[in-house]
C-alpha cells in the first residue's frame, strides 16, 4: 500500500479523534477537502478562530475573547433572578432555540459521574452557589439531562440550593429518559420549561 503524504495522514488521524468519525469517514472527509481547497481554507480559518473563544466569567457559557461576559449575561432584558442550570453550552443553544426562557444560565460543564471519575469538585458548582448567595436569585431551574447522572447531579444541587432560600425547580418530564437537551425539539423544550416542578 502506498504511504500517504504526512499532511494527509495527520489530518485523517486528527479527524478520527472527533466523536462519530471513524477511519473510513476520516478518509472520506480528508479526500473531499483535498478536492475542495477553498472549503479547506475556510475550515482552517474557522478552526483557528476557535482560539478566540473563551468562557463567560459569570455563567461559563461561550463568549469571545475580550468579552468577559457572554451575550446573554450582558443582555439587560434578561431576568437575572432566574438561573437555568445546564450541563453543557450546547444545552443553552437548545433552550434558546425554544424561545420562551428569558432568564440567565449557569453551565456546569458536565455531570457527577463516579464511573468516569467526575465528582462535584470537577463542575462549576461553587460558582453557582456564589451567584445564588449574592441575593438577586429567586429561582434555580435544574435542567440537567434526564439520565442517571443528570438526575443525581440535580438531586445533589437541590440539596445545596434549598437551604439558601431559593425556589428550586426541575424541567418537567416531557424530555425522554436518557435523552440530551441538544437533540430535543423546541416544542418539547417549551413544555418542559413551562411544566417545571418543585424539587422535593
């Protein structure tokens, strides 16, 4: 078998590291980009621009370098008294697509998962508690995914938040068990938000 040029081999190996991309898909993508130099250039520029992306200092969603707060945290029309806690930035995008939630967010960047070695200390929980203890927050919506880890994380957060005197709610179970927010359709998310319940 003819050896590939190192640049192609490196690109294929890099693409294979992406979720859902196996060796065959990586090879197809590599050779497709080889035939589309303009697209390859645009993709390279877009990937390089990722270096200018950082985390919001308040909610830990995505923001541009030089902007300490994300667009949602900077928006004076958002209701800062309600915080929706999600696992990942993709969950913020899913809820924003639904178009009904007008509060702010807090991104944990994961869930408690002993199997994967992720404990509460690995998540953005202390920062959430700091935000709540500042006194402006009236409600915290726990919008972790309806999975074993998501439910465990929500229960843990509820145990920490309730003593602080805020209303703690959980998204209604219109979401499928084991599903992810990023794949839920807008109507399901609207129903889940509107039908949220007190955490007991």
